[in-house]
């Protein structure tokens, strides 16, 4: 696919600035409305603006999507909104979980190896209502590592423990 002339984002959206993203997310959170977000890296499959980082906010109850564009990885807003979405301990240093499935451990090992090697990678936690999620009502982890096909893992419930481990690698906390 020609990424310079084709948006990979299968949603209609409005472009706003960071303040607009934060205001809309916190208002949805306060109002008990469903929302979630994605950080789309410059080479992301779903990028509407290849070369830039895109912060995508999906207001799934309100049926709206907002995007803000960045030259650099939007770490501050990501860290600000992550606990609202996944809980205060989203980035906590939790003990390694012996009950993780073998395929989850394998995924974590692959991500850790990419991070250590300095290979670009990022991930998407797709809620069941997510506009990027083509599964049938599952929670989907979608991991993109440069030079590989995306890794797709579907779950019946929110895979919080796996996500916690991935987020900590993503933010360099391990
Ligand atoms: Zn991506
Ligand atoms: Zn989504």
C-alpha cells in the first residue's frame, strides 16, 4: 500500500491539538462514556499521516474520533491518560506473573529483544469497540515490530497483566 497517499486509518476523525485531546478524554472519563486512545508511530499500519506520530482518541460512545499530530513520540500525554484508561497501576512494577500464557511470554520476549536491539516497535491495545479491531468482540493486542508482520493476540477479557508488561517496556521502565 502506498502510505504517502493512503490513510491507513479506517475511521473518520477531526484533527485537534493536544489540549483538545486531553479535554475530550477527561470529559468522557468524568462522564462515564467509553473512550480509548492509540499512539500511532510514523510507520504504523493505521497512520493517517505517515512520518508523524498520531495520537488517536476514540470516543466510542459519542461515535467520534480525534487525532493530534506530533513530530516526536507523545509520551507526556500518553502517560497522563494511560492511568485513566487502564487504572492507576497501569505502569506499576508488578511481580512477574507465572500464570501468563506461553504465547504471551513469547510475545513479551520478542518485544524485549526488539527493544534491546534498538528496533522500532509499538503496540495497540484494541478494545472490543475499537474502530481498528477486526476481531469479533475480543480484546486485541496488535504489536508492530519493524521488519516483521504484525503480531495479533486476541483475548476474551482485558489482558491487563500482559499490557502492563508491554507498557513498561515501551516507556523504558524495565
Ligand atoms: Zn501501529
Ligand atoms: Zn481503538
